[in-house]
C-alpha cells in the first residue's frame, strides 16, 4: 500500500510489526499519531506479519482519518519478528528507525526525545533505548510484582557497558548501523505463537564484537508502557518464558574457548547449571511468603537452565505463550 501524507524525507521512522493483534495495534498507532514531534518529521511503517485478522482494515481506517500523515502498511508473509523488522527497515526513509511493539503505548514525547538525543550525542551514537513499564489490561494477582514485566537499566542516563543491550520494544537505531550488520537475525526470535528470544541481543552482541567501545545510550525518560494481558501474569507463563530465554541465551553465548569445551563440554556445563539453580531454589524456599513469587523468582532460573540444557542436546522446543495464543 502506498504511503499517505507528504514526500518530505522524515527524521525518524517508527516501525511497528504486528501479527493478529488488530485491537492492540490500534492503541499503539493512536499514541504514535499524537506525538509532539512535527508530523512532517516522522513516518509510521506498519509491517503486517502474516496476519489473518483485521490488521489491514485497522491501518486503512487510520490512513483515511489521517490523510495528511505518512502511514505505510507493508505485508511480510514470512512469519517471524526478524523478517518483519527487516522489512520495516528496508522501507524506512529516515536516518533513525524507532521500534515499538504493537502492544506498546508510547508517550507523546517519545519520538521527539529520541531525535533530540541522537542530535545531542552525534554520529558516535549507534543506538538509544529506555525502560519498559507494564500497563496491565486487568489488575494482576496480588502476588505479581511490576518488576516481573519491567525492563530498566536504572534511573540515571548513561552509556551501556560492554555486554549490555536494550529490549526490542523500546529501541532506536541509526538505520545505517542495522544495514551494515545485515539487519536482525532471521534464524532466531519470535515466531507466530511460539515464544523465542534473542533477536535484539544478537544485534548488540555482533556490534560489541566489532567495537567494544560502541556507543549505546540509555535514557530513563525514553520510556514506553507495555500492555500486559492477564495470561502473562501467571506462574506457568513466567516459567515457560524462562525456558525460552534459556534456549536463546545458550544459542547466543555458547562456550568459545577451547579449554572450556575440552574440560567442560557444553552439556555438562548446562547440567551443572540445572543442579545449581535447583539447589538455590530449594535453599530460598522459606524466604518467600508467597509460593507464586518463589516459583517465578527461583524456579524461573531453573527453567532457564533447563532451556540451556535442551539446546545443548539439539532439542529446540517450541514454547507456546499460551494454548491458542497469538504473537509474532
């Protein structure tokens, strides 16, 4: 579909990838259309990742109601978040690309703040990001803590240190940085209803490998709110997510030294990790006044260790977010 709005080259392209979440997408796009940044300075690219719901109709409705704005709808038939993100980058015209998830609500200053940061930091800044806070669609159980769905590097602005990275639903890149890297890795990450991780971490790992002094700036005021449905506030979801994170972690950071592989094969290292995590969970059993918090905070690491062990044996388990669940 052709873009609406003018032809002036924008300063930033907001990319939203979506799969079968039309109603949540509407809320995200509404917040992007209310930005304080001059409308001519940004464009919105929506990548429909093999959706079968009313996604196209939702975008078409917003295009009709905001004819003066640049809203581009693209379809990526290959299911996978990395495919969708790379399609968005290819369509982007701006020097800066800003990624938000279809279930994000971004504050009005989000794009303006991001552009200002890049202007102030100069060409050395490859990427900027900020915290992600939960926005619960329904009040969570009383045992569920906000920090289970919060991502933050603290309350002070700073450059990330070697090995750190941003999550993918609140991050901005210089477009040329992603292009030089070849984009996001299409062999890992979110895929339909399956829960998988690692796309953004892979990007930062490669950039850190190329330059240990790479500049990634964290701003606590560059925040977004992430909509959390009730099924994400359950123990089972948190455990499944831990397992999926474990699989991704081991794939992204396998043992590299000859000595570690020779004296401690990956499967053995992963097995030791399972034992350690299990013992730690048992030791801390009495420290929690709610069994659900113990399960999330202590059994979660056990699930991660099991995910790493599963990867070592070549058994990449497809972890569904929920029965019948839909996501990228």
